[in-house]
């Protein structure tokens, strides 16, 4: 069994235990997914405090709804799908209110002091949400075309063209 | 033979390796003789690194887990934890839907083994790594 398959099986096992109210399994699942959910949410909502809120609510939904997970999708696809719905709901609420304040990331990092890193972050922040999101799923989450299409709810051909446009947009931002 | 357009559409997945072997072989064949697509491949690999570095540079703040525990209603009403990191015993009483289940674990050489509490099926309930509760 490959390492990838083993991870999938462990995730399914953890979700099964979470469905049975196993708190230790939930804590382990949190360890595995907190950063992934946070980073994916950040690719959509752009602000760390909102991404944390999405991550928090996502994990609570996972705790409460684990019994409804049918196992016909990967656990990661199910969890990130929940995060995606919550992130866009939150974004809609935010946008109905005042303009989004300037983005502020929660954690300082020495790399952020490097001019190039700042430039790259700014370029990524300038991308439309759907471009940043697809790049995160493909490059960071390393999803297959089929997996990305499933979580985004769009045809595979649309994922390809969206990714193409996202790359062009990022290249343009980086050059500016 | 794949066209440049077909190759460029699939380059991101070729870069990450999350692509069917057959498609990867055909892309490799195309890249061997196409300078434009080679440049596209290099750019995609570079962007992948930028996206990954950017994502890796941020992490959720400490304390979110505590908020999740509270909001999910899985905070212990009472808890006892004796011993050290290497060897110890942890017992807790929580409140869940009007019930008050007791759960516990034995800590041996940094690993926790569940000794009380709800289990399902064949799951032994062995907890890998550190326990949060």
C-alpha cells in the first residue's frame, strides 16, 4: 500500500471514530487538517482572522456531521468542501458589509521580510478569488484534475481553463 | 502527439505529478521537442513553488483548538492528569447530549492508549501523537 493510500485509509478511520464521538480521533484529525483548512480558506477569504473562523467552523461541522460522511469521496475532499462553502458564505457576508479591510496575516514570518516574498504575496492577493483558489488546490493541495473539479463543482475542462487564466494573471501581477 | 495547447492545459498537473502515467509520458515526449512548452513548464514549476511558499508561511494562531472544543461542546467538566510526559494517566468527564461519558487514556513513552470511553467497530482507539484533550 502506498503512503498516499495509507493516509486515505487513516483519514477514513479517523472520520469513522469521530462519527462515534471519539474525541481523541477528533484531536488527531484537527492536527492533520487545521493548517490545510486554514491555508485553503485563506486562499479564498484572504484575511487570517476570517480564515481562522472558517477553519474553526469547519472543524465543528466535521465533529457534528461526521456521521453523514458516506465515504464515496476522499475525507480531504469532504472537509475542504465544507471549508469552501463556509468561506464563500463568510465572504458574501463580509462583502455585504463594509469594504474588506487590508489583509493582515496572523503569523509573522522571517520570510515575509524578504522583498520577493512580499511581492509574491501581494501578487497572489491581487488575483480574483477563483484564480487563487484553483492554484491553491492544484499546486498546494496537489489535487488531480478530477478532484479539483469535484470540489469546485465545475467540469474538468473549466478547471483547466481557469488554471490557465490564473497562471496568466499571476504572471502579469508578478511582472507589474 | 499532443498539441501545445493540450500540453499547456495539463502542465500544472504534470508539475505536481498528479496525472495519469500515459498523459505524463505524452507530455514528456512533447516537451522534448518544444522550447515554448519547456518554458511554460519552467514557469508552472516556479509558480507552484511560489504558491507553496506563500501557503507554508502562514498558520492558524494558537488557541483555535480551545475555541473549537468549547463550541463543539466537548470540554471536560472535570479532568485529572497524573504522571509525566513519558508515563501517565488521564481521566475526564465530559457532557454530551445530556450524558456524562467518562474517558481516559494511558500515556506510555509519549504515546497515548485509550483505556476508557466510546469506541467503534474494530478501532482500538489508539491515539497517535499528542492528545489535545
